């Protein structure tokens, strides 16, 4: 392990972005292991930080004492100075001068003030352009910071600053660093100036006090797990420049009730809004073309979704475990999808991509897509209409209330685990003959259905 790795705190964001489980059965459960691991890790770390920083003196009033005893080093170009730490005489208000020995102060160095529990306020001059990795990480009493000219913020720069309540990022900043403000659990106010272009991976994960978020028009992307686990976040206003929302970006934001998507949004990643339990309705712009797997998994309050005319890619299990979703709207101008009630259908293939319950007849459905109705706990009866030839893997996985299944004579394939975990099935009917059934290809993990169709005759009891 190199010195840079030693200086980094525990990782609050999973190293790997959310990915599909390896087996179809585990996929059916939709565990979102990567995203939840990231959020779980952040919360565990926050507990450690709280315990570490807690002391009776926290309640005592702070008398301002300036820190002027700083340690400096020339940068590689010999054009300016980097603050590398504090000397022996330290106060609770850090004021960094604009110049030192006739040259500008341009940066705060790696781990310069890491775990400095004395600093309550940091005031930086406009000359400081760079805040390096872990520069203020775990400064547990740092409540305010002024960053007027900063253009670069490094990894974990303010990670675990559990007293930081407000933050204003300047227009000179192009992007936030990896996990730069992760675990700032007291942060209630966040202002991103016009000019910020990207919110990087894990930047604000676990900021549990953040209530609302407005992204300026300059922001083009929100990174992996950027706001995951922000449990008080209730409203998001997206700017017109936002083009992509990455995997797990807002996962487990359990108070999130409203998201305003502006025109320009093109893609929403895997598990981006998974487990946002307060989310009620969604209206996507015409510009949106792609939604990743499990993007809105386990959003139990979601009742209505409106798509635009540009949607062309729809992932697997996008709305899995969304029991209240009863209405999906797709405009006639969309050449790729149509909607009937709570059903989303790919028009070119006749694939049913999602259904909140019934599968309509005479809607041109020819296949049930993988995980189309997975984890639908309210589903009790399924009638697959004539004309359907294939039921995809995990299509009805873990529908634990499903009791009755009717299969059409047109059926040719049931893929693996299509009915895995459907433990309550009592009745299965098939419109074809036993000879026709023998030609149907049935994958593993479907005994809940096959065991009830054309069972082998039992041997009669021997006569006495």
C-alpha cells in the first residue's frame, strides 16, 4: 500500500458500481448489494466518526482564536506555496493568507488538517485554487468553510466533517472530488454555483440532513452514489444541462418525494433511485432515451409514470417492487414503446417490459420480458394471453402471493427461474394438449409450475 492509500479514510462508496447478480435466482431478489453496501458502509463510518468526535466540551462556547502558525511548502513549479499543516500554536479559526514570502498561497496539501478537531471555521483566500485529498477530512468541529476561488477539490477532502452545516461551492469549481463531502451529516444547505459541471462519485453520500437540492444548468452529470443515503432529501430540481444520472446516484433517499427532470436528460443509471420510498409520480422529458436496470426498484409509493417520445432503452426490473404503480403513459410519437394501463410494451418485439398486475389480451404482446413482474407481492392470478410465446427469466420471480397461473397454447419457452420463489401457486392450467406441452422448453427453477401440469400417474396400491 502506498502512502496516498494509507492517508485515505475508509471508503464510503462501494468500489464497484451496482451490477447484476451472477445467478438468475439472486437476480430475482434484486438485492442491490453494491448500492446498499455503499450506503451501509457510509452509515457505519458515520457512527464511528460520531463516537470519535463526541466529548462534553462540544457543548461549550467557542472563543475565536486565529490560526496563523502554518507550515508551507513550495509547489513543483516554484510559483506558489502549499499549506501542508499547522504549527504548534493553533486556534479554532483557520485564516489562510493570500501570500507567503512574496508568493501566492495556491493550495491546501494532502491531509494538511486531517482530523484536526480544533478548527471550527476555515477561511481561504481566492488565491487558493486546490484543496487536495483528505485536506480537512474528519475535522469533526468544522462548521463553516469559505472557498471563494477553489477550482479543484480532491478525494475525501471534507469527508466526515460532521459539524459542517452549510456549503457554497463557487463558479470556479468544475467538479467535486470523489467522496469529497461524504458523511457530512449536519449539512442542511448546499449551494452549487453556475459553472459546476459534475458532481462526482460519492460526493455527498450519507449527508443525512440535506433537505433539498437544486442543480444549476451547468451541471451535466451526477456520479455514482453521489447522494446515496441522503435520508432527509425530499426535493430535487434538475438544471437544463443535466444529461446523465449515474448508478445509485440517489438510492435510499427515503424522503425523496419530488424530482423535476428538465429537458436535456438522456440517461438514468442502474438503481439510480432505488428504495426512494416517498417518490409518488415521475414525468420524464422527451430527451430521455435510456433507463438502467432496477432504476426505481422498491419505490412503494410510486403510482404514476409518464415517458416522453425519446425512450428507446428500458432495463430489467426497472420498477420491481413498486406495488402502487397503476398508470404508465407513453405518447403516440414514441416509436419504441406503448402503454396499456400499468403495462409498458416494446412495440417492435411485442415484449411486455413491465406490468403492475394484469397482462392485457389483444395488446400485441408476444413475450414476457425478464423480470417484468418480479417481486409483485400483490399478484394473485396470472392469465397469459394467447399469442405469447415466451416467458423470460425471473419474469414472475418471488411473486409470493401468486396462486393461479394460466398458460396459453402458443407458449414455446419458459426461461430459467421465471416462476422461482412463487411458493403459493396452487393451480396451473395450460390451454394446449400434453403432447404440445412436451414441446415447450422449460428452464430450471420452474417446478412451482411444472409440478402441477400433467403430473405423472401414481402407482396403484397393491391388492391384499
